[in-house]
């Protein structure tokens, strides 16, 4: 089984992640808290109360986990295509796989990475939602002191299954939308690249950026539900399950609730995924 894809997936994921984390914090806050009036208001408040560091809350864990998560995504994607079409990464430019195969491979990668991502994503969301200023003497300390403490507290209070809170919504979010992610990327690359050649850097950047936007727009409704399920259980349980969370969110806030954070998600998705695909392609070409 080719391993380069796993390693390339890891490095490229980490680069994209750092770039996108401040956007991600704003997104999570807008989706789960009602104190902010919009993107700018949220950014200003984070900066005033929590300084620049506020934007990077909860990042250390995703950096560690991206090694597992992105390598599973890209590794499984590429190896599923190898199984389906019997072509390696290098051969795929000359013999492009069908969109059906790309979609299936993307869904498989998305499904498997969701399970690895679930506990890490839960901890990230819980830490991002702590609004206390970072380490100020005299102020009440936040509930979770850091990722390890957060994981241990969840385990203690909510059990092993508590670490997988929201995992079902995450899997529903990622399986189809990772299919969309790879289809958009491959489709755009194919469109703007002469037969049999490698796509140019500009093409990879733009195709990667739009792949990120397309998959995030499709993923946003379930992303909101996922984040809410993850915050549920912190004090008392509010939602019975994914469906119940959807119904009560719509009842209370209208259909617009499904698009909370879509603008910030898209603004984040372009640079993150442009950089992810560019480094992924270059690492593989370089090793190939
Ligand atoms: C499938 N879904 C839309 C959720 C994510 C697709 C892009 C994944 C990328 N690592 C990022 O963080 O943007």
C-alpha cells in the first residue's frame, strides 16, 4: 500500500490548519453562542478580551490530530481509487478515474476520517467555546485547562462514549461532503489542464480553494448540528439526538440556523484547502 499519500496528507493538512484556525474559532463561537452580532463583532470582542491568543485556542490538539486525520483522509482516498481503478497517483493524470469512482473514494475517506476526528474535534470545540481570557491572575479559571485536561474531564464525567459526542453528526457531515470535495478538486483541475499534463500551481490553488468552499457550503447545516451536539452534555442534556437537535434548532431560530457560519467557513476554506492541495500535490510529485 503506497504510504506517501498518508505522509503528504499529514504535512499538507497541518499547513492548512494553522492558516485556518483563527477563522475556525470565530465560526465555532458564531454557531454556538448568541452574544456576537456577526463576524467583525466576534473578532473585535475576541481580540479585546482574549488578545490574539484567543484566536488560537484549542489549536494544539488539532495540530497533533491532523497527522492521523488528514493522512487517513488522503491515504484512504488514494488507496480506494487504486482498488477501484487499478491506477496509482502518478498514473491518474494520464488515465483519469471516473467521477463516480472519485466520489466513492472521497466518501470512503470522509467516513473513516470522521471516526478518527470525532474525539479531537469535540475537544477543540469545547476549548474554543471557553470565553475566559487566557491565564489572567485573579479571574475564575476556565473549566478546562487544556486539551489533556479537557479529554480527562470528559472521560471522567461522561465516560468513553462522551468522547464521541456528536460523532454521528460528524460522520453524516463528512461522508458525502468529502465526495464533493474531491470531485470539485479533480473536476476543476481536469477542466483547466491540457490532456495528460500535471495541473499548474495556480490551477491547484484555485481548484483546491473552490473544493474547500463547495464541500463546506454543503457541510454547514450538519456542521451547526454537530457543534451543538458536542456542546450538549456540558451542563445538562438538551437534545435527544441529531434529529431532535435539528428540529429544535429550526423551531427556535428558523431555517437560517443551518447556514450559521457559512460565510466564515467559506472564507476559511479557500486558503486552507488551496494550501492543503498545493502542498499535497507537490510533495507527491517530489517523491514520485
Ligand atoms: C468535509 N468538510 C467540508 C467538512 C471538510 C472539507 C475540507 C477539509 C479541510 N481539512 C478543511 O479543514 O477545510
